[in-house]
C-alpha cells in the first residue's frame, strides 16, 4: 500500500502546483528528505523539508515521503490563503528565491588518512631457492600406466573375472 500513498500525494502535489499556476516543477524524496523546485515569473524556487528539520520543531516524521506529505499539505494550505484573497503567491514566495546553480556546500569536509606500514626490504636468503625450484608431487597414488605395469597387479588382474 505504500505505493498508493505515494501516488496519491504525488497527484495531490501536481494539483496544488496547478492551483498555484506553476507550469514547470520537479520534486523528489528520499529516505530522510524531500524537495520541490519550480520556476515562477522567471525566478527559480526550491522548497525543502527533512526529517531533521521536523525533529528540531518537535515533529516526528518517519521518512522522506512523510516530508513530501507535509510539504504538499503546507502548499495546499497556502493555496487556501491565496484563494481567500488574503495575499498573493508572489508575496509568499518572494523570500525563497534561489539561483539554479546554487548548491549546498558542507561546512566541513572529512579527510581520511590512510597509513601504510612497510615491512622493509625482504631478506630472501633465508629461503632455500633450490628447494623452491623442485617440482612438487601432488599425488601419492600411481598413475594408471604404472598400476598396470606392476607385476603384482598384473597377476591379480589376470585372475580377475569380469
């Protein structure tokens, strides 16, 4: 059922943006936040909400979809105020202008320092290199040819009845 809730609020957001006479808008939500970006009267606006922002105000939200629900409801309330003729949309959003190229730069950037410990130069003289060059025998059983050539096995095979 989460997809039903998601699609319902996405449709509601679309309806609200039509009521605000916003033609072109983009929105997205993730695990902890959401945003709605739009152009209005040749200005770029971005409205954001997050679980963290809500928590600071004492509101408990579970995920980014809850943030989108809250943001959609707030925009719907704004539509009601505008429809009553109290203020126009331009007045409400005048303080929210953003440059399209504006990106959030973190206050700090973590640096990871990886240290490698060298073991120094290896002394290979302690290894017997002649021993390393000898072939290593893996099998202890004789090959099939050796097995058939053995006199004991030949005798046993000649008496065997198949």
